[in-house]
DNA sequence: CGGGTTTTTGAACGCACTCAAGTGAAGTGG
DNA sequence: CCACTTCACTTGAGTGCGTTCAAAAACCCG
C-alpha cells in the first residue's frame, strides 16, 4: 500500500481523474439529467474517490464536515446513537446515493457512516460544490432537489411510527427491492447487505423480532430466504400489508 | 372583505410591502445572519403575506408546489396520511419556521398544512427565490442550511422510534420549550396549541395514552397542567428521562 | 477443527392498544 | 335561560405485540 492510499483515497493523474460523465451510476446520482455544462463542472469538482472496506468508518459523528459523498458501489449505513446510546440506523445507502447532507447545517457530521461491504465513494468538496452551484443554476436546482428528496424520504420513514413489525419489515424489503430495480438490478432477488441487527436498528425492532418476522414471511411463502439471500415470492401480498387504505384521499386530516 | 383578501392574501402597495428587514422574527427565519444585500433581495421576493384562520388549510397534499411559506405568527401543523389513511403529523411549525421544503423535489406538496390557530405566513415564490440565490451565494448557503437543518430535525424525530411513550412525550415538551425560549418566550410556561389527538399523531401514540401520560406527568409533579396551559415544573427530571446514556461517545456503532 | 459471532427459538412480562364509558366545557337553538 | 348537542378529554378494564431474558443452533474465519 502506498502513502497515497493510506486513507483509502485514490489520487489520479488529471487524465484519469474521476469523471461523472463516464460514471456507471451517473443517472442515479447528482449529475442525473444534467446538461453538458453541469457535467463538466462536476467533473472538475471530484478529485478523489475513496475505497471504504467492510466495517470501515467513512466519517464519524461530530467530525468536521467538508465532503458530500456519493456512493459508486457497495453499501453504507448511516447511524446515530439514540437517547440510550444505542445506535439508530438512519439510512442504508447504495449506488448513486448522497451521504452527509445532514451535516451542511452545523458543519459537523450528525451521523456515523460505516461500509456494510467493500465500497467506493466519490468525494465532493462542499465548498467547491457551492462555487459550481453559483455558476450553474441547474446544478443548484439539482442539489436542492436532492436535499428536498432526503427530507421526503425521512418523512416516509417517519410514517413507520404507526406501523407494526410486520408492516415495517415489508416496507423495508419493498423499499430495497424498488431501489435495486431502479438501479437496473433484480428487484425480486437480492442480498441483504446488512445484519439482522442493522435491520432492527433501522426499523426500531429487536434482532429477535426481525428473525421471527423473517421466519414467518418465509413460512407464509411470501419470501424465499437463505441467510442473507432473499427472494420476494409474493410481492403483491407484501404490498397489501402496507396498502390497507393508503392512497385514497382522506376525508379529513 | 375585498376581492384581494378573499383567499387570505394581503396585497400591499410597494411602500408597505412585507419587509424581512423589519420583520419581528427575521433572526429566526430565512434572513437570519444575512447581510444588507441579502435582506434587500428577500424584501423584493415576498409580495404577499397570508392569513390562515384556525383549522384552515394552507396547502393540501398533492397540490402543485410554488411557494415556500415562512411563519410570521401562529402555529401550523404538517401531516400526511400513513399507510392506513390515518394522519401522521410530521411537524409543528411556529414563528420563523419554513414550510414546504419537502415539496421542492417533486413539485407537489407531500404534506397538508393546517393552522392550529389564527396565523400569518409569508409567501416566498420558490422560482424567484432561486433567482435570488443565483445572485447571492450567501443566500443560497443560508437556504441550503435550512434544508439540511430540516433533514437533521427529522433524524432526531426518527430517534423516537426507540423511545417509549414517557420519553416521547418528554421529548416533545422539551422541544417545544426550547423553541419558545429561542423565540424569546417563556420556555417553562406555554400553551399547547395542538390537541391531544395531534400530539398523539405526532408521537405515534393514541389519544388515550397521551392523556394518561400527561396525567402522570402532572401527578408526579413534573408539570402543572390546566387543559392546554402547561408549566414545566421539573425540567431536569424530564431531561433525565431522555439523557440516560446519550451524549457520551459510543464504543461501537 | 475451535472460538466467536450471528441467527434462531422459547417462555414470560409489560407497555401501549382497543373497546367502552363517563366527564366537562363550549356552542346551538327553542 | 336552559335543554340539547357536540367535541375534547379523561378514566377504566382487558388484550396482544414486541420486549427481555435465556439458551441453543448455525455459520464464519482463523
């Protein structure tokens, strides 16, 4: 290992610098729907990609914020301790996801980000991103959309407060499924990259409950399960667990 | 009532147009810490203030997004239906708060906003705000901070997933208290502007549980309670309900 | 293999829910 | 002014889901 990769950073000669334009996940990432000008601006921003080994910490809660990270491949979880010091997983990130948006406000990371498997992220210096957004209104819009999207995503997660365990787990599985499908992978067969404990810390359930629920889902024939390999056999039924009365307009709220 | 106020909008002659510079809550709102130039930009943005009567809908889920709203006075709740069609309150907004940030991404409101009491908001046209942010890097930063802050706020609410009812209620009371204090009001004596049902829909508890918990808080001497008037008698104890092990660094997460 | 971790399974408990009834204050109409 | 309605809240009793505590099983990696 050379000095330059000591911290997982991969500096490259200019000709080989990371390029959004040629990135495999560009359509699911910040450059999505961007014009040529915005691509060029972004290409100029990203000097480094960083490898994060399984279990390795990308950044820690409380550290100074300087970079937005964009996942190139792999999976990363964000978590922050709850009132008892027990970790609460706030998100599972995959290819194209932006990490660190919650840190802009305070200048310090509110979460700790850990790789669930060997992964790679792009480092986007926020100060330089700001300059680029000042140049390009379109890029500013794109980024603010991403921020707003994250607000909406967390609101959806908040809705789980009123769900029971069965519904929460179905919600997680369908969410993962939809995101894999969007990335072009199979939405019906995939690997759970996180442990049962991580799922529990995300859903607000204990590891035992997760295990029991997965077992029940298997027994009922809704999923096929082999360790962390999962296949959604009856997506319709999983959706019906969540669908009850949602979607139809409310008389009052 | 004239035509121009039919929908609660108050158009004003230019000389009397709403002005952030002279607004009572400017330091808790978008113009906070802004320079003279940003104030001027903002002043040019806001053409209307809007009165929202108690129970009146400011905007409804699904409606096209055009405005960010800033609360001038009063209280507004945001809610969206959960998977069973039951409303889930995502936020209680008060003076200085920005409403509608979750709608930027999709161009449609994800929540329905209803006034809890007679209130007034500023209408900030998002398209014109974008122009202004293009002009002023400082304003762009300020707005993105607000977006990021909202992400962080929702993450904190997410932590309630692991709390029991007692802790959730203590958390809400202390949160309201802190926000009132920040606005210069009393943090120890205030009115609950929302019904028990709203509190329950926010905390993910039933109305009966809220009632029982408030009763217990009163019996234990932690609060004084008379209908919706509340006084925090033992803030220390309320905080200790949440403090258990939080704050100290984690060995692992 | 062997040691540690992750996952599964079992049994009993407790918190918040549901269902049900009752209280109290505010508003309405004769 | 008082009977009546309505709405918000309170209180009580019983139930169920997810928890805790405990232990076994399966898996992983040296």
